[in-house]
C-alpha cells in the first residue's frame, strides 16, 4: 500500500536564479509584516490603527497603550513564533521521512503533549512554563516515536496518517478521562487544548523563544545531512551521513519545536502540514529553494502567514467580542482539513484493493457455537448493565419494575438506566453492521464510519439542530444526523469514486472530512451556545447519558431494516467484496448494489450517532474480529459482527458508568481506549504483509 505524490511537470529548463528565490522570500516577509500590522489593529477594545501607532511611538494614553503592549503585541508575536516553529518542524519532518503528510499533527505530537500535561496536572503539581514545556516535549517525542515506529520511515504515507490519527484519538480519550476524573487539578487544560495565540504579556513568548532558537539552530546545523537523506538512504550512507542518527536528531529537534509551540499556544492544528506544502512548489520552480537551509526559513514564514492570516480572517468575519472566544486552532484546523482533502485528490494512489485475507473457514458447528457464546455474552452484559451502576439492583427489582410494582426509587433508576443499556446495544450493533457494509463495498479493511468522516458529519448535523432548535425531538435529531452523514458520505465517496474507491485516497479524504467536522462542531458550539455546550458535547464524547426510549426507537428500527437488507443481500456482499470483475461477469449491477449498501450503512451510522454519539473503532474492530472468527461469508460475518459490536459498546458503557460512579466516562472514550491498540495492531500486521 503506497501513495506517492503525483508526477510533477518537467522542471523548467531555465530555473529562476537565486534572485527569484530572494524575491519570493522578501515577498513572504512583507506578507507576514502586513498581516502582523493588521492583527494588532484588531481586538475587542476600541483601539484603532491610529491609537496603535501612537502606542508604538509612545504617544497614546495609558489605557490604549496597555491594550497594545500587554495584549495585542504579545498575541501577534506569539502567532509569528508558533507559525515559524510549526512550519519548520513540519518541513523537516517531511524531508527526513520523505512523506508529504508528516507533521506534528499526523505524528500525534500534540496529543502526546496533551496527555503528558494531563498526567502532571492530575497529580496537582503546578509547574512553571519551562518545566511544562519539558513535559510536553517528552510526551510529544514519545508519541512521535511510536507513530514512526509503527508506520516506518520513508514509506506508507497513509499508514503514517492512520497511525497518528488513531494514536491521537486514543491519547486524547485518556486525557479527557483524566479531565473528568480530576476536574479541579486539570482545570483550564481543556481550553488550552483548543489552541489560542492570545497572551497576557510577553512572559510566555520570552520563555519559549530560547527553546525555539535552540531547536532552529540545531536543525540548521544538520541541514546538509537532511539534503543528503533526500537522495535516498544508500546515497546518504555513501556520502558518509549517519542515516539513523540524523533522523533521530531531526525528530527530536522537531518535537522540541512543536513542544514549544504547544506550550505557548496549545495545539494549532495542521500548520506543520500546510506550510511545507505551500513551499514545495517553490522548490521545484526556484533553484535557490532546493537546499534545506533555504527551505526551512521559508516554511517558517509560510507557517507564520498561516497563523496570522487565520487570526486576521477570524476577526474580520466574526464580531470582535465573539471572535475572542474562538480559538485560532479551530480556523487552522478547518484550513488544514480542506488541504488534506485536496492533497489526497492530488496524490497518485498506486494501491489497489488488497487480496482477500486467507482466512480459515470454520465448520457450521463452530459458527453456531460462536454465535451461541456471543448471544450469552450479550445477555450477560445486558443484565449487568441493568443491575449495576451508581446504585445496585437485583433481578427481583427488575421483575417488579416490569410488572409496575417497583418502588419510586427503583422505578426512577430503571427508567433512566434501561434506555441507556438499549441505546448502547443498538448503537454498537448498528455501527458494527455499518462498518461491515462499508468495508465490503469499498474493499477497504480500514474503512469504518468514524475514520471516513461519516460519524463526524452525523454529529455535526445533530449538534447543528440541537444548538439551534433546543426543543427538537428524537426523530428530528436522527433526521439531522442522517442529513449530516449523507452530506459527508456524498462528499467522501464522491471524491473517492474516481479509480474505484482507491484505498488510500478514500481514507485520506475521510480523515480530512472528520477533522473538518470536528472543527466545525467546535466553532458551532462557541458561536451559538458557548455557556451550555454540554448537550452538544454529548454527541462528541459518545455517551448514552440522558437517553430515553424515544431516542432508542429510530436506531432500533433502522437496525432491523439494515439486518434485513444485509441478510437478503448477503450474496451481493460476498461478490462486491471480491473485485470489480466478478460481480459484472455474474450480471450484478455493481454501481446500484454499491449505492444501496452504502446508503444503508450511512443510515445505520447516522442513527447510531443520534442515539449514542460518536463512538469510534466499533465499525472497524467488530467486522475484523468477525471475519477472523467465522471466515469471509457475510451470511456468517453479519450476525457475529453485530453481536460483537453490541457487546463492545454495552461493556464500554457499563465500565464508564460503574468504575468511577457516581462520575461517569462516555462509552466513546472507553471504546477508543480499547480500539486504538487493535487498530494499531492492524496497521503493523498490514506493514508486515506488504
């Protein structure tokens, strides 16, 4: 499985001279300077350009001068510093890995730093800024090492993005669990994670500046070795360059730069990915940008322009008093999501559908035993889910409740607990079935509604309705979720259809869609209901909290419909999952069959999200495990996957409700913690077989 950059047009015969490169650099400097000037004239206080000029020349009154010196100048300086270090970190990571999608975001550096700071915060220890930077550096470096070890250097573009995305999701889930378990000790960490360049004075900038300079100086010192690595490992060794030591040094220094940026402003997403990509065409056009020592500063300037441009754009489009509440990281994430989708479409995907796994075909008796064991597991976890929680009940209490003879307390507990258990069961089963259908249609073992952005689109539709129409009912929320999922899937599958749903392009477009949906949800919450975000965040964390029987009904009905479709069309599923030619030779209308199955999968994912929020990895793990247990025939895979999905989500919901009762962890957090190691295992296994 490989993705390479599309072949570029031939380099112009007359490459522009160093003068052209100098002119481009000067143009970028002027652009950053212009954005900086505009940025310091924007803010909530009524301090316009005239007052800013007076403040900078010492002629303004103390009030205006205070606003400019203590707030706007530090914000602008932080934006430049963060943009420069992230742009350079991304450029050098892409150079040493020879991977156009390597960046602090895709290497999970930010998530690693977030978890490290969360662990320290949970202990109640308060660290100074420099010490916090050290902690963030250690966490980010560890996360990057894990991603690079799993994906491999120099190969596997999609595998790197998948490994980084999966690890980031798992690490963020653990961190969010820490925030819930230790709310007082970790107060303010969630806001920090949104990413904002706002500062109170120059203290933070001045403390992080030496750290950034050390990292930049180190990278410039090894720039010649980075150039040698671009020629290939063997050529670099022939030139006497220690390949492994150079890569380790560069990754450590890039992680140091990222840690400085994260400590100062929180995660500012995708700058490290976009800035080098904007500079890359320049290197093909101007000979002066071929060497790393020239490219790195230009990538830094592009990063500064991205961060400042996002901040300026935000404050231009949104009223100042509202814009101040919108983290800059949301805007850069939106830009980065669009960029990721465009990059995926431009990349040349040389990977076709993998050959079907050679799985053993168990006997009918073994299949029936497996189904029987899973049915027993579902019954067991259902009974446990009903009886256990912040208050423990007995089976006799449940029997009395069913007959309407239970006391007021027991009735209240079961009236709230039973719908939650049913929501978890139905949502898990629906997500597993959706994943089974999508993987079969796309013949992509890594496809599932969460990875492909379908769940994110459903959550965006649901949150949009909930924040704008608070009185919306369950069917309305389910309809809005389906609308969002349908739009997201139309974009993802539509853009990926060229070439027959190539594996890597489909996954990259889906990840871009998921990142964009998450950023839009955060923006929507901030703009519409910033002081009551809990109801919207319910869908984001994957929780069954507050669910009623009315919320369960849509997903239960759609699940029944989906099961009927899957069983009646199980032969079509077997055929479309094989290859392009076999279904046509047998007279099967492939486009129509694909469309019908995809619509069913999207409907299942949307109603599952409306019922229990965005729960990831179930649609990936359950079908894989089912195929490993009962082979590839969908007549057997479907029931086993559905039972596995129901068991997994119900178990996660039960653990989340009981381990720290009366506090609770969302089922989505628990499934992410469980699913991330399995997802990474699949990536490692896939690397060994390719």
